[in-house]
C-alpha cells in the first residue's frame, strides 16, 4: 500500500511539474502555442476524414449514402488541410468570426429594445455593450487570441502549483 501511494505521489508530482512548464511555455510563446494547437486539431480532423473515407469505401452502407459520405470525408480532409497549412490565418479568423457574431447578436438586442416596451432599457444597454465588444474583437483579433492563451497558460500554471501544494500537505 505504501508503495502505491509513493508511486501516485511521484506521478502526481511529474504531472504538476509538466503542467507548470506547459503553462509557462504557453504564456511566453502564446502565438506559437496557439498555431501548434490549431495544427494539431487540423491533423486530427484530416485523419478523421481519411478514416471516414476508408471505412465508407471498404464497407459502404448503401450506394445512396456513399456519395454523401465521400463528400463529408472530403470536406473533413479539406478542413484539416486548411487548419494545418493556414494555422495563422485561422487563428486570426476565429476571433473575427466571434466578433461578427457578437455584433449581430447586439443588433438583435437593439431590435428587441425597439419592440419590447417593458425591457427596453435593459435590451438597449445590453445591445450596445455587446456591439462594442464585438467591434473591439473584430478590430483586434490577435489581442483576443493572446488573452485566451494567457488565460489557458495561467490555468495550467495555477493547476500545477496547487497540485504541488496539495501533495506537500499530504506527504
């Protein structure tokens, strides 16, 4: 029993130190870490598309759905390639897309403010705030991506430190 407990502590210590190291790397090299993450996701999507293609070529359910399945596999492979080959553009595109979504959502709140007399002030304020946030994201997508990566890095760092503190208290 004592041996298992020591092994558990050793493994937990290694995980905590790796979490701290990963957090520091993400905070220092935010852009490179985010680009790498997008490339890894792209590789997984591409691999999933290839697997889906192989499965449907080897064992199609029916010929009626085979064409659709092949199109889906091709689109997944294309999406994976785009993520791998254009990671930097994708990293800038997603925050911009989120900003556009927020602007449209804010406009819908303004429309509600025009139609709903009871909640007009709340809908108006909410709509304006959401539109301003959306415009800020569209204007500065890189800063938003950096902030997200800093948050992720700090989360890993805090997780590792807390794990070390807890192990020190237990051991």
